[in-house]
């Protein structure tokens, strides 16, 4: 007994020297199923990272409850249990939470060993193999034996990579929701049993990324959409992971500080941002250039002058308007005379013509009106020639200050959480812009509102840049005639977003998936996957690629 205690001490000291990682020391008191940590040492250390543990316990089933999930920490356990209890623990699902675990089993420390007075000095070192089959089974394995104050295999790595061979066909539960271009549904396959039934398939950046990762790590997955349809897609799938109904959640989920405290996020594979989308600023077509040089207010003033200039000039010629009532044709003559001034054609001569008037007031009115029409005609002619020769594009709207100045009404997707992201903003412009936001049920309606004025105001929609870009390129055909499908995404990124897959807190499969995702990104394969998705989706009905560029 005493000799084996010394042997255990020597083994632990040698392991700590071989693997120089920080370790903690504490005492755990267990009464029935209740636990009490002396000084709360283990609980505080468990919340930190890069910690190792050495446990001497009689209750192996309570180890996972004490330490929680430990995907990276090294754990050494000295149990005072029987070999049957040890084998049962290593094959149980709770042992999967402790990835890098060694168990130093000494038969003389068990009750059976004490009764039999076993004098054996051998200490067997056990570990477990994870995901050995498609059901995710855990199998115990003897690593080596401590005999004669040394390991029988001194050069053996006692903490090998448990996921070097992947997951052996294990099937992960994935929760996904419509969030293009990261995840979206495609109903393009017919069921063999029923010709009218369509099979829903999934596609997108994250779907193809996980398909590539699954081939590398030898696992399968099936995407299930949450039944809850009241919230935004990212909140719905995260809820499935929180309730342990899914292992992984994908829906273009942005990593935020509050979510990181509750969940584990994979390596960031994409970057998105909150942008405003408006109608693009384009020059008027040439057939509409006849009205282009002047603003609407100028045209209204010219029409009023054209119609009502007859009255003061006629009154100045005869100091009465009775002759207009007695001879209505004279009104027509004067009307065409006013028209002639705009066309520089002063050939209207008649008995009651203004040109035969002898009053100075009439001559002053006609001369002033003539000079006015010459100036207006020259300005109009010069502007229309320049407008047709070199159309001028009005400046596009790229900042919140421009939207506020142009009196835009802002639309936000209901339940998306964009408004909450700006609640604590210190920017007064943003607060004023989103003060009276319009909530729409879906993105399609928001883009429809952008293509027309709502409440007699120009309309802008706030949403995910990648989602809006995908929606435009897959559903709208550019048309310069009506400008109803020519959209412009603002260059200013209002909220930067880092898109990742979501796991439960301290998930044991996070590290191998992160390593593989990082390799896919660094090798450029993820860029190829995203371009493949765009190639397959960004097409018109004719088969040609749709317009993608600065107009979007």
C-alpha cells in the first residue's frame, strides 16, 4: 500500500515534468449527489483557460459534473474504485466531456485490493477513444503500465490527438435556417415515390463548407429547420443549440460578446456588415432629357408666366380688357405671340397687335418679356445640349448623414435585432435616422418599398449586405428604364459582423472542426466554394450571368 502511494506520487511528478502545464489543487467534498468545493478553487479555475487537473476520487461519475466539459485541459484521475466501475465510466457518454484524460488505476487502492492484500506494484494507465463508430461510442484503452518505477513505454505520448482519424461516420445534428447566401433552401428535386412532392435541399456558403469539412473529418450531418418561426433565423437556430436539440447551428450567425459568453463559435469564415440599400442614382434617359435642364419649380413658373403674361400686356396697351371679351380670337393671337417670344419668332401683326401699340408701358412690357425669353431660351438650349452630350450622374448615398439630409425613411426587418444594435449608439445622426423606423415582415417587401416612394418619401432599407446582395442578384433583372431593380449598397459599414458556426459551450468537437475550417480558408477553398454558389445562383432566366458590380 505505502509503496504504491509512493509510486503514484512519482508518476504524477514525472507527468507534471513531462507535460509542463499549470495545474490546480483543491479539495472536493461529496455527500450523496451534492458537491461542495472547499475554497471554491476548482470552480474558479474551471472558468479559466489552460488549466490541468489531478483528481483523487471515489466517485468517477461525479468527475464530469465537477469539471464540466474539458476539451483541451489535461486531466489525471486516481480512482478508488473497482475495475468494473472504471470500465463503465470510460464507456459512458459523460466521459466524452473529458477529452485528454488519463486514469491511473492501482488495484491495491480498491476495496477488493485491500481485502485480498494485493501486493502488486503495477499501475495501469487508462484512457479512452472517442467516436469509434457512427454511434459515437467511447472505448477504453490501456496506454501503458507503471512497473519497476518506470513506464513500460517511456516514449509514448500519453495525450495523443483523439480526433486524428476523424469521427468515424458520426452524424451531427445541425440546425439551419434561411439566411442567404450562407444558408438557403432549394426545392429542385422530385421525390421518387411522389412525382408532385419536392425534396428540400440546402445550399450556401456554410453548407458547402461543412460538406467539405465532413469529408475531411469523416462525419455526416442533416440540417433541420427549427419549428419556431417567430424570431430571426440566427436566434432560432441558436435556441436549438441552447436546448441541446442540435450540435451545430448555421444561419449566417454573427459572433457577439454576449453570445460568446454562452456558446462556442467556430473560426470566422466570412465577414458581413449592416448596410443601407437605396435606389441607385442614374442619369435620366435621353428621351426624357427635354425636361432635364430645369427643375420642376422652374417649369411651373414658366407655365404660369406663359399663361398669365397676356393679361398685364393687354391691359397696358388699351387700359381695358373689354376688347378681349368682345373678340375672343384676339386671345388666341396674343397666346401665339407669347409662344413666338420663346421661339424667337416675332411675326404676329394685327389690328390689335401689341407691336402696333403706342404706349411706353406696353413697349416696356414687351421689351422686358422679350429679353426674359431670350435668356430662358439660351439657358435651356445650352443645358439640354450639355445634358445629352455628357449625362451627369447625381451623387450616390453612402452615409447616414446623406440619408438624413435627403429625408429618407428607413425600413428594418422585423425581429432582426438591427434596431437593438443601434440602441446604445452615441451617434446622433443614427439615432435620428432610426427614430421612426418602418418594420417590414420580410426582405422582399423591404426591397419593394425601396423601389418606390413610401409615404411620399424616398426609402432606404437596413439589413445584411451579403443577404441583400444575394437577393438582388437572384431575383431582380437590371432595368435602366424604370430604375426599379437598380439598387445601391452604401459603402459605409454601419455594424461589422463576423460570421461563424455555433456550438454548445466547450464542445469537444470544436477544436478539430476549427482546425479543418482554418485550413479550408487558408488554402483558398472557401473562396472557391463561395464563388461556386454565386455561379450557380446569380443567373437570369436566359442563362446569362446577371449584372453584378458597383450598381448593386
